[in-house]
C-alpha cells in the first residue's frame, strides 16, 4: 500500500506583513514633519522676544535696557532656517545623501538648543547697549535679569533635533519627491508594454521615456 506524502502548498503572500512597516513609516514621517516645522517656528518666534533686561546708570538716575534673542545671539534663528531647509531636502535625496541631510537636520537642532541655552546667561549684549547709551565704554548693565524665552528657544531646537533623529532612524522608509515611488518607498511596478509608440506622435514618445522604455527600439 503506497503512501502519498503531503506537500505543503505555499500560500500567497499578503500585504499584512508589510502593514506594520508602512504604518511606522507614516507615523514617523508625520512626527518628523510636525516636530521639525514646529521646532523651527518656535525658535524663530522666540528669538525675537526679550531675553534679558537690566538698567544702565546715567546722570540723574538709571535707564532701562532690554535685549532680544537676536541681540544676544543670532545662531539659533540661523540654524532654524538651516533645519527647515534640511527638512525639505530629506525628501529630495535618497540613500546615503538622505542620511547626510538627516544628520544636518539633527545637528542644526542641537546647535540651536545649545546656543540658546548659553544665551540665557549672557550679559554682553546689554553691556554693549549700556556702553552705547551712556557713552562710557566701561559701563555695564545693572540689575541684570533673564526671561524664559531663551529656554523656549532651546526647547524649539530640541524639537528640531528629534525630527533629525527620526529622519536618521526611519528616513530610508520615507517617500521621495518622485511620483515613481509608493508611500512605503518601494518603486511602483512598471506598466505592461502596450502598443509601440508612434514616432509621429511626440506625446507617445514622452510617455515611453517616462516609463523607462526605449521609444526607438
């Protein structure tokens, strides 16, 4: 009596296996865009606020002085602009170039946060204003006080840093600007070859080139 061994029949692959990766790609993409844009906005707005206050001694009393973030240091705002440019450029490049741009995004956020944190203890901007106001180059500001805006600026820089870290971790899964890629970053399948392009119809030649075909073959 013969025996027939059961041969396992391979099951067709479903799209459920790729669903978690696609979902992580969409979530990280949304988070990266939100964090990067929000962080740059916070840095740019907070840099224009008053960071330090004090008083300069003048004849007959004292004169109140203030310094905004741009007076103290223009580095956070400049790095926020760099971060915005890098956030857009992440979608314009692929492969190793995307990692480089993502690293630039992270570094711009880190630099903005550190420079803003250092600016929270800076008094040189107000001292310069005191010297100009009084005409005394040795004059310094009195009753120096700092506001919370440098720390808000630093928080914005940290948001940009987080966006850069997300781009470094998940950027390879993000789509690019080319329409030839699906949302999960994989190339779209090419259409089956149809009729040969008519050389007398320029629109057929352009469509063939767009599909990656040789219209002359």
